[in-house]
C-alpha cells in the first residue's frame, strides 16, 4: 500500500512538472488573471519567509536570523541571482552567530 502511494505521488509530481512546458503555448490567461497570479505568488513567498524565519512561540528571537533574512531580501529586491541571495543570507546569519549575536 505504501509503495502504491509513493508511486502515485511520484507520477502526479512528474505530470505537473511536465504540464507547464507542454501547455505553455496552448493556454492563454487573461491579463487580469496573470496579474493576480503574479501578486499571489509574491504574497505566498512573503508568507513563507515570515513563517519559516521568525520563530514565533519559541520564546526567543535572536537578531542574527532576521538580519540574514533582511540581507537576502535586499539582494532579492535588487534582482541578484538566487544563489547569491541564499549564500549572502546564510553567511550573514552564520557570521553574526559566530560573533556571538544570538
């Protein structure tokens, strides 16, 4: 039963990944729907960043993690490559923690 579930999820995942390039030229969204999808993606990513980087409910929120997120946010806003954004955010957090900032 477990193997069947894993296989069906794998097939579904690959079908979704294949559908994007396969249907790109066949489906056209209205301009308003396209704008709403872009806004929705930004809101979803912002919510994901807020939930995963600000550990609410743990009782202690240090300064190193939000500082790293801020550095990554500024670099992303300036349209730096994703690899640069991730590495700069991680390096900022790691260096601040190495310096003793919680």
